[in-house]
C-alpha cells in the first residue's frame, strides 16, 4: 500500500513533537500491516533524521515486547530499537503521567494502558499522538493522527 506522504507532511509539521502509540511501533517492527509503510516513513525518514522528535511510553515498551517474549525471538533487537532509536525517547510512567492518565480515564473511560499513553502525550506537550486506535482518537485531549488515513 502506498502512503500519501504529502498529506502526512502537511499534517505533521517539521519540528512537531509526537507520541507514538504501541500499534505504530508494532506495525514498524513486525510489518505486514495496513499502516506499516506509513509507520516506516514516519520513523525512518522523520524521527530518525530529527525532523520530528518522538516519545513512547514505558507502557508501549511493555506491550511491544510481549510478542517477542511469547515467540522467544528477536527480544534483544526489539529492546535495542526501543532504547536506542535516534530521536525516540522512552518516557517512564511517573506520578505526573499517572495523574494525567487518571484524569483522562475518569473523564473518557479509556482503558488504563491507553490512558497512560495519552497521559504521556499530555505531559510531554506533544503536538500530536500517532495511533491507529479509534478509541484513543475519539477521546484524546491531544490531537490524534490516525496513520491509516494516509494510506492509499
């Protein structure tokens, strides 16, 4: 599937700070998903180069590592990616993130993991949260960018 890179670039301005949801990371790492090419463009061309710095929650680190642990494969490669990819910073769930996540969960009913990831976006001051999760898209106080909208 092709990515409408021009439309994506018009939505994510140079320098916009982003929070990536778990599904974006899994699409990038595992491939063969509708948003894989869009996730690859975002990570390899924009985040890696520094055009758009990004954050991930430690919740996403946990979620991404479950598959490789079950399969007993590629765990080191996944963990290294999550820890060392340029311009991608892992944000711990601290008291500020937990408080924001509780506020989000109380007002929207989002599941706790999703509320923690959205809370990370709020606390870090992200310009947008990149996801493919409709539940988050409809309830996030941070602007949400659904990658599938840029796949043609």
